[in-house]
């Protein structure tokens, strides 16, 4: 009886983002990837002779004990010749994770099936829907022994400390040494950082010259303007409907098990490549924008940080979770909105094997550089989910296909409450019925005004337009008028300042005429977001 196994993890976000130290985030993300891909492949190859490229070694004819269907995006599907082989593999992988990636919560589920008589698609979907979800919801969380006698606590995990950090950090520039107590989990993360950076540089080697640029190890090296506060943007992106697409791509009446395996493997690999290529395109745009600048070591209005020993510039951008449709990166605060939108655009340009277009949603949280990273990430994830709900709502109302959407929050003074609480408290007027924010936005749509191009056009007009350029007091006066939630107040503002209208939205938008005269459309403000984001939006690249 053949065995089918799914390997997954739970608590990934907490494991990666439970610390405010970028080095530890980098190491944690790398170890998670290792646990569900590289280590898995290495064990199957060294202990069972399974090649890492299984296309030429199908399990039904090769005589091998296992075959990887796919191992991408933080989970894996594997076929074993027997339950005994599957259990042995699980023990080896579990031991590897326990000893080299403490804190990673591995989930493994098995199911028996008969290659000749059972349908693999049905077995897999049932295993995902029932057994895997049951494990995720019912698993008993382990409680660590928090120490006996006199012990110190790890600064990041609060677990018993076993060492100090400075032994595992390669200080390759003039940053001050930061020696603090660390647990076994944190030590493993720090030890993985150099390997993680090497892997990242290899993936991006065709767009990033490592003799000129390097990805930063610290958020302080993302760049800043002299004399100004330093902000960091945390960007989380997730593909639309990918679970349904995997399911649809694998199903099919009369589809044989080998056809299912090939279809799932090809689709998984193509999605993995699509996410990586989109990130490469974003990185290339950043590098080209730096090169095209008139001042070496600048991007837009801020300075790039530089390694004083090697004279290599730090890029103002760092992917943390990448590959596939689940992406998280951090960057200099003023680049967050632009780079998120750019990634969505580049992601849509990628081709995958099911022939359908790719779309995704992005959530961006901009905070001060040393704000707790886990809270900023959680907010970016929540914002991504708000954008996804917006997509589903538009689908239900108007029957549109999946589309890319973007949402953000600019937390200049911190975060207090959930995004829904913040917006109820700070972005509602007229008895909480009128919305100052127009977010989430469509990435693009010709007959809609709530789009990325509409937003950026208004920001550009406020910054560079003849009626608004260098007139900060006028713009702030408009912001206060908009807070009143009164169309008549907007008309009076235009009259007092002798303005024919507010900044234009794209002409293709049928609501543009109403917006430029009233500032509002269907109880949604068209200008408050742009005013709020003026200091947090920096356009890069060519038009």
C-alpha cells in the first residue's frame, strides 16, 4: 500500500517576527525554508536515494522508495512506497528540525492509497481538508521549561538563555556590538544569517552586483534623510485564490495519478518562479533608480547607508519571505507603497502553467524604525486581509474576476487597536458613516476612481501642481475641511482659494467630475489618503 505524506508548518509568523532584530528575522525565515525544502530534499536524497529533480524518476517505475511531488512555499507533498519509509523519513526530518531549528512547529500527516485503484487528487484534498486542518486546530502546544534555579532570559524569546549574541554576529561594518542574552532558538537563527544572506545574494546575483550593493542586516541600514525620523515599511503580499487554483489544476475527470503529480509539480514550480521573478524585477528597478540618480549613494530624497569598511552600499530593501505567492519584505518607509504596487504589477506579468492571470493583495504598515516588528507585521497581514475582503466583495457585487488590490496604514505615532478600530476612531465623520479613507484600492481599472493610478496622480498634483506646489498651508487647510465631512465646506474652500477644482483623477474614471468639485463620492473621500501619504510616498523608476 503506497503512502502519501504532507509536510507543513504552523506558527510561522510568530517564529519569524517575534523579535525586533532584523538579523533574527532573516535567520528564522531561512530556517523555515530549510525545514520544508532543502533539509527535506537532502534527507530523501542521502537516506533514500531520491533525486532532487524527480521528473525522471517516477515512483511507479523507478524502484525508489519515495518521490517529491513538490516542496515549495513552506509545505511539501511526498509519495512513499510504504508507511514504514514514510515514518522513518518523518523521524529523521523531525530530529533535524528539533536540533537545528528549535521553535519551528512541524506538521506531518499521512494517508494510505492504492496507486492502481485510488484517485490521488481525492486522497490529497481529503487529507488537507480534514487531517491537516484538524492537526492545526487541535495540536497541543508544547510548554518550554522556563528555567530552574538562577537563570537569565533571552531578550527575544524570553526562554532560558544559553549564550550571548556577539559570538554569532559577524560585525562587518562599524555598527556597535550588541551583546545580549540568547536562547537556543535565537542562537540557531543568528547562526543561519550568513547562509541566508549568501542564498539571497545568489538568487539576485543577476540584478544586484555584490561588489556595489548588499542587502542590509539591520533596519537602521535601510536608509534615511539627515535630520528626519527614520521609518520602515513592512509589506505582506498574498496571492488571490491560489488554493482553489491548485485544487482546480489538479482535478479532472479521468485524470490519472501521474497526470495529477505532473500538473501539481509544474504549477507549484511556476508559482514559485513567478514570485521570485517579480521580486527580482522590483530589486532591479531599485538598482536602476539608484544608478540613474544625479548623486551617487542616493535614492530619491534620501541617502543610502554604506558599509564603512567595504564601501558597499546597503539596498533600502530586504526580502524576508519570498518565492511563491506569499511574500514579505521590508524597506525604507517612503518606498513601501511604491514597491508594493510595483511588485503587484510585476507579479501580474508572470506566466504560470494553468494559463490564468496572477493577481495578489498587498498590505503595508509604515512605522518608526524601532517599533516592535511583530506588531507591524501583524498589521500588514491584517491590511492584506482587508484588501482580500474588498476583492471578494467586488466579486459578489459585480461578478468581476480576481484583481490585485492594495491597502496601507501610516503609523507615525504607533498602533493602538486593530485596523478596523483605528479606522472607526480616526477615519469616520458624519456620525461614522462617511469614510475619509478610500482604501483599499484597485491596482488598476479603467472605469474606477479608487485605483493606484488615481491615488498617485493626486499625490503628484499636490506635490508638483501649479496650484499646490510648496503651498503646505493650503493643503493642510484642505485636510481640515475634509475632516468636516461636508460637501459645502469643500465648495467654500475652492471659492476662498480661487481654485477651479481639486486635483484631477484619471479621465477614464466616470466619477472624476464629482470628486474634483465636491471632494467626496458616495460618502468616500478622494483626497484625504493622498494628503496623509505625501511624506510617505516616493516614486522611483520611469513612468
